[in-house]
C-alpha cells in the first residue's frame, strides 16, 4: 500500500419518500389482512371438505402473511438512522427476514407433504366444487394484492420480489381450482393430494432460491444482480487506472449494496471530480450507491490479500 493512500467515500443516505413508505405500508397492511382472513377460510373449509390441497394452499398463504409481516417489520427497522454501534443502521434485517420467512415456509410445506402422502394411502371424500369456490376466492385475493404491490416502486427489488411472490400465489390458487374441478367432474380422489404435492414442490423450488440468495447475502457474497466482472472492467478502463485490486461488493440490505476497491494510478490522485464521475457510473449502471475507492500509485504488496 502506498505511503499516502487517498480515500473517497460516497455514502449518500437514500431513504424512500414518506409518501412512498406510507403507500408501501398500506399495500402490506391490505395484503396481510386479506390473506390472513383467507387463511382462516381455507383451513376451516379444507377440514370440512377433507381437502389437503386447500390446507396446502392455506399453509402457503400463511407463509405469505408471515412474509408480508416480516417485510413490514424489516422495513420499519431498516428506516432507523445509523447509530454509533450500528453504523450502517439496521438495513440487514430485510435479509434476516427473507431467510427466516424461507425457513418457515419450508417447514410448513414439509408438514403438508406428510399429510398428502398419508391421504394417498388413506383417501377421503373431497367436495370438489367447494374447493373450486374457495380457491377461486384465493385467485382474486392474491391477484389484488399483487396488483397493489405492482403499483409500488418496481426498481426496489424487495417490493418487486413481493409482487412476484403474490403473482405466483395467484397461479398456485388457479392450480387448486383445476384440481377441485377434476375431483368434482371425475371423482378421482387422488387428484387432491397429488395437486398438494405439486403445489408443495413448486413452492419449495422458489423458496430454495430465496434461501440460497439470503444465505449468500448473509455471508457477504456478491448479490446475484451485480456482475462483478463488469464492475471490475468499468473501474479498470477508467483513464489513468493501471490495475484494480481488493474489490469487494456486498449487500447492506435486500435492495442496497456497497463497494470498496483500490485503484492503481501511477500518475497520482486525479482529483475528486474523477472519483465522483466513477461513482456516478457505478450507481447508474449497477445500482451501487455506497462506494469507497482508494487511489494508490504503486501495487499493494502487504495486507491486501
């Protein structure tokens, strides 16, 4: 490391506008209330008509309620100002919420799989038309919730992820409607537990992706939406830069990332205007809003690896 390294920090604090926060909170309240009411309806109806598919969908919708509640709690905590102990604030609670939500959903799906397998060996009569009606209500509720979330800022990956989740739920409810129709028209008792297994498999695949990404972020891995090689190329191709090393990118939250890196510039520090231009490019092209760049005139030989 050179004797007189130059550091430049670009730690702008980006907060959602109050109106945007209120709108997002209202969408979450709305979604939580409707889905929680629907979970009760599905559980009661599923037990009444012996539909494990309805119970599977209820378990999934309850996971959605927890997910929306965790998203709301994480958003509240993430909006708190940094302190002397938590200098980045509590934005990483959104990652913890995603990880916890994924684990809860996987446990719920495991319970549903056990019940569905038992129903395959010990079949029970299913009232298919009732299943169709209740699941049809789920299509409407999940569709409306997805629409409310879609109206929010689609550039916020957290909001966009919630929208995609609810859209998937709507499609899953459509699958339950189809299963109920087949049971009603054909009398095939096995359609309901098989449908619940397919629903559980579909949810498990999506949840595994969520868990994998959340675990990556917890371990300070490069977020999936940030191409490390392209970021390094952008820095290396800047005028006067001969090499880039100690480049690190990690997540401050589910939608906010940080970068640190060393730039080897033999001609010396080019001035703040150069660094501001580079940081602007990093933000515009890759969404990196918290950047710290260190300029050095010679290659680092000690303490950089």
